[in-house]
C-alpha cells in the first residue's frame, strides 16, 4: 500500500495512474466491441471530467468516433430530507432522439444520479442508453441500476483524485486515493 502526503494530508493510493491508464484502455476496447451506432458520450460533471477525457482518447485509439456532451446534475442526499431528488444544473445541447447514448460518471454509489440521467435520456427518445463508471460501490445502492461498463469495484470509502473531490480539493491527483482521517503527526 502506498501513501502520499499532499497539502498536509496523508492519502492512501487505491488505484495508481498506471493501473487506471491500463483499465481505461481496456474499457475503450470493451465499448468498441459493443457496436454502438451514432454514439453520443454524455459526461456527468464534475467528477467524471478526467476519466471522460482519458476514455475519449482511448476510444479514439480503439477507432471509435463518438460525439461528446456534458450534463451537470445535483442530487440531494441530506438524510433529514432523504428525497433522493436529482436536478439538472446544466443540460446537454444535442438532440438524443434515435441515438445511442453512453453516460459516463466517476462513481456509481446510490445510483440515483445515473438512474435519473438514464431515465431522462430515454424519455427524450434515445435509441439506447448505456452507462460507464470508473468506480462501482455496490454496497451503497438505492436505485435499481447497474453500470454496463465498470473500471473498478471500489470499497465503501470516500475516495478522491482523478477528477473526484473532497470539499472541492484533490480533483487534480492523477490517481484515486483515500484521505486518511488522522492528521499528519508533527
Ligand atoms: P449516487 O450514485 O447518486 O449516490 O452518486 C454518485 C455521485 O456521488 C458520484 O458521481 C460522485 O460525484 C459522488 N460520490 C460518491 N462517492 C464519492 C466518493 O467517494 N468521493 C467523491 N465523490 C463521490
Ligand atoms: Mg458525480
């Protein structure tokens, strides 16, 4: 297990850059083998931005030529409200009617975000909607959804890096890690 110190916090590396890079290449080839027609990739912001950027370049290497869109969703997970409501903060601009849509997200946890996005694309007339996530946390599922393409299964821990944040920090890390709670000893 490797551990790094960043901004005075100790971070345990769960998936290093090389491991992620290798898996992203494999995912692109799996997506290529799925025979999508007129593919529209929809990145669910913000957490998926680095994963999407790397996956798109790997898709090019796998001889795919998708179009790309971005959607930003906000889900309310406040236990006191517990509505599981998802709202659109920023919508895509393309018409999805008759198209194959591949939703890309960083983590599939409760599944509320991706289930909502999937229903939305289907309601707008997409021909098919599939999903790809870097990390799957199967232990936390609330909505009835499984991803079609999964980078890694992830333990039930709060992870950062490779686009994912903790209070807006750590998105820039080239690996996925866990911020260790105990502060650095002096
Ligand atoms: P859910 O599947 O609707 O519960 O939402 C998953 C979203 O919650 C992900 O797209 C992330 O934005 C966020 N999220 C869930 N777990 C983590 C984590 O461990 N670190 C950072 N963001 C997370
Ligand atoms: Mg997200």
